[in-house]
């Protein structure tokens, strides 16, 4: 039994923010019916290489990008540009609890698939729209995508090395505005379903990447609103805590000339700084009034950090990590993905799972991080092939037979 057993989601989203939301709902047990364009499907099916390889080692049409955001779903092809496709969606909606779409503002109304139209058919429907800028405001008709939103929403102004050290604006390595929006959308949908449970009343959920990006500025957003001071880029350092950044260490024994190694030192409070000074053999820093409290260390960052850089370079990363971990001083390695997936903690937590994919029966994918003791997440449906479940879903949900499906296939509706 899964948490969302009995909840059916009609998913008209594609790329990442919407599919990340619906994948999370699917992991929790919802029956997610992914509607895709006949012939091409979700845009990310072609976003490669890398592509999944078949038994002969040849690339298939299954891009790794698509596989990472669409597990536990069923794929149905439907051309919503055709009247018959729109009619099919309207029929399916009457058997669904949630509708998710990420079309441009106004597109769904052109197809008669907007919230007003579909809620008239199903008053309990939770209708979630995911867009770049939301359903209101002067930017609402703009196309919004993660990269631009990271810039417009301020994230790139605080990401990257300091300007005085040669830095410049930098996007985050993964599409965090999309991913955060997908997660916020999941939370909002669950809240709306709770409202349906209590009142029988559905509602529209309006999710915008830009709204989410501004919300996830977190302490930096509140820093600015409280102080009026615009935060700049700090590289790998923390804006409010010192020392809390990447430091270079001595290279490992036997390494090639010029090689460099690094670790993360994340001292979060004054007690941890005292422990660090003991491990590092520098009690004079602990007794220096400029560094006694975190607020002092932040104010004298430019004096303290060079001293610590010299100290950290005296020992190897392995030596530092062993000593700091033993003293309960937060620290960490900086792993490549090849190191991440062989890490014993990652393996012990089951963060990679095998899936019985039609093309590759032992497909390895990152697992959901959610671990529930009573209602574990699903692990039964690999990311679907395009249209793999069209006949199955339409038969199961609408009772359609081959005679009913034939004409729609002939017209390219499904």
C-alpha cells in the first residue's frame, strides 16, 4: 500500500518542473497518466546524448534526461491540437483527481482544457499550472525556462566566485528552479487534495518558476530585506558563517606534480571552531578576539581565511577528514559522480535502483530519497516508452475497445 493509492493524475507537462512534480506523486503511489504528443513525445526524449543503449549497444530513442524524471508513470499518446484529442482529455479528466500542465498562459483555454472548463466537468479536480512567471503579472505571457529564471530571480548574482577574485555570474549545475518548482507544486497539490477530502471542492494551483526562485533565496533574500545591502557572490564561502567554504589541502602522497586536492570545512558554531583549532594546532586563533565569535569571524573574514588556507595546506585531505570527523567538526570531500555512486553511504541508503525497462532489463536510475516506514515509495514502473500504455489506460479508465481506438489511431489522435 502506497500513500497516494487511489489518486489518479493526468499529466500534460513535459521537460522538468512538471514531470518532477508528477514523478514525486507517482513515487508516492498515484497513478500518473503521462499525455505525450504522438510520434515525438516529451521534448526531453531527444535531449541527448547520452541515450539508453539496446542489447546490441546501439543508441535508442530513450534519452537519459527523460529517464531521470518519468519513473512510475504510464504513457498515453494524444494530440490535443485535434478536437478528438481534446475530447479524449475531457473524458479522462472526469476520472482523475489531479491535472498538471505547463503550457504557456492561455494555451489550455484555446484547447478548452483550462481550469474553468475542466472544473465544470469535475468540480473536485485539483488543476496545477506550472509556468515561468505565473498566471498573473506583466511577465505572464513570457516563455520562462530555468536558466533565465536563475538570472532574473537573483540566484546567479550570488552564485560564482567573488568579483575581486576574477569571478562572474554562474548558474547552478542542475536546473534548481525547475526542480524546486516541481517540489513546491507537489506540496501544493497534496494540500489541495486534503482540501478536497474535507470539502469536496477542487481548486487551481498556480506555480511559477520565478516565484519559486525568489522564495528559495532563503537567508540571502531575508539578508537583503533586513539590511538593505545587496549580497554579492561569495564563491564556495558562506555569506553568514566563517569558516564555511572549500579549502585546498596538501596533495596526496605520490600524486603527480601540480596536482591539487580540496575539502569542505563547514564550521557552523563557535564550539566547532574551538574543536577545529584544537585539531589544527592553532589555539592562538581561538584566543584572538577578532575570531572568538562567528559574527567576529564574518567581519574579519579576509584576515582569517588566508591564515586557514595556509594551515589546511599542511596536511592531506585524507588526514584532515579523518581528524576533523573524529572531533565532530563538519567537513566533507568533494566527490565526482563516479565517486558518489560507489560511496558506501549512498549504497547503504539504496539511492540507486535497478528497473526492468523494455530496452534494458537492469536499467540503473537514481531512486527517490523519500523513505516512509508504513507506505514505502513505488518501484514498479520504469520510465515508459512513448505511448506504451495508450490502449491499456483507455481500456481500463474509459472502457474503450479496439473498435473505438482504431479510428483515433487512423487520424493520428493517439
